[in-house]
């Protein structure tokens, strides 16, 4: 069976009303998950509305029941790796195991996945 998820660019005009509506519709339409980028702005103007990734994922952890969610990627240039790992663990706990990471969150100093 194929399971489809939705991915959103969080820096392209994502507001709380849009995020709430999107979360509700993704869950009610039967999609498997909702994922998003971890970008604050676009490289070129205009600068559009955006939501911070961890805060927006916390909303999904608390307000949805079924869908998986997480960052499509969480660049270490944006995030403190140990803090991000703790945040991901807390979101996974809050959501009863629905938080997914799509790639290694961080690397150790030796270059291996930690």
C-alpha cells in the first residue's frame, strides 16, 4: 500500500490560520503525514510570512491524532544539534511516537551519524 504525505515550505507565506487548516485537512483527507522545511526566509525578496519549525510541529503533536510529522531536513547550520535532538524526542513523546526525522539530524565531530 502506498502512503502519501504532504511537504510544505514553511517560509512561503505559512501563517497560523493556514497551518491549522492544512493540519486539519491533511488528517481528515487520510494523508499519512505532514512535513515541512526548516527555513526562515527565502533567498530572494519578497520576504514572506513564515512559522518557526519546532513551534509549528508542536502544534501538530498536540492537535492531530493520526498523521506523522517532522522536518523534511533540519540543517545543523540553523540548529544546535543536542537541543534539536531533545526537541525531537519531546515532540515524539507528546505525539505518542508520530514524530519522524527524514534525515540524520546531526553529525558527530568524527563525521559519523550521531
